[in-house]
């Protein structure tokens, strides 16, 4: 009895944490401004939230076959989601998208001097 | 048993992903990212709803959906653009085109740095 209660509590905590992580990731995807930042936010749901939800369901599984299928789902998603995220970032990079590295004021200041031939690299290297 | 709040969280996150996918200012890769996100949430949704209704056969559908989601994302990315010349490291490090949100907050361009990468013409490709 006490073991079942502990399992229920643990699976409830895991399911709630997973749902919370997924909603937080969705809000982050809505709020972030860059494509690569949005990729970063989406991976929170696709690995963290997914693992929490699957672990929460795993503690409630009535049969061992259900547990095996849940582990299979978790393994598949853990293998495929980083691969598709990487492919998406790579395709966007090859298509000309660049991550936003510099701030706007710095960009305005460096373009105000006209062409800066090779001072940009050292300039950025000084940037933390 | 927090299955119902987990379902609610998955639905909320999925609707936020749908907003991201159909937003008029979204670019192609934002839409693909939202599609992949919604697919992952759908896999989890099918698994959780199998537990709610007490029908563990739904987990097979979830496994199949995870595979189809991955194949679909990779196929669309391959169709768009993921091959060709690797961008040079200098052109990656030099900022090039900063493609932030299309609100114009961070969208500054550095015309002197994107010599090797493709120009600005392919950055604004959007499906409307």
C-alpha cells in the first residue's frame, strides 16, 4: 500500500514537472527572437519534458510490455529529436541565416566607421 | 494521478506551437521547427491518452508517429536545402546577416562580411 502511494506521488510529480517544462518551452519559443534561440527553447521540451512525462507514465505502467514500449518511445525520441534539430540548424545555416551574435549598438558603432576590414574579429574576441 | 493536467499542458503547448506555425511573420524554418515541436507533443499526447483511457495499445501508434515525424522533418529539410558548399568558418564568425525576428528589432545587416555566404535574397524566403 505504502509502495503504491509512493509510486503515485512520484509519478504525479514527474508528470506535473513534464507538463510544466513543456509549457515553459512553448512560452520560450513564443518569446525568443532568433531562430537558433527558438531551437534552444524547443529542445527543452523535446528532451526534458519528454523524459519527465515518459518516466511518470513508466511508474504507472500496468504490464511490463507497456513499460518496454514506453522505454522504446523515449529512446526513439531521444535519438531522433536532436538529429532533426541539428539538421534544421544546419539547413538554416546553409541557407544564409546567422545567429545573432552582436548587439545592435555595437553593430551601429562598428558600421558608423565605414568599412572595418579586419578589426572585427579582435573586436569580438574582446567581447565576453 | 496527474494525467489530465499533463494532457492540458500538452494541449496548451501545442496551441502555442500552432500559433508559431501560422504566424504571418514566420519564416520557413520557424514553421518547420513548430511542426517538429507539435509532432513531439502529439507523440506524448497519444501516449498519455492511452493511459487515461486504459488502452495501452495506443503506445504502438505513438511509436509509429514518432518515426513518421522524424522522417517527415528530415525529408522537408532535404527538400528545402541542406546540401552544397560548407560555409567558411570566417563567414560564420563574422556575423554576416543577423536574422532575428522580423519585427526589425535585431535585424541588422553587415554588407561587408557576407561575401562568401549567400546574399540577402534567400533570407527572407517565407511561405505565405
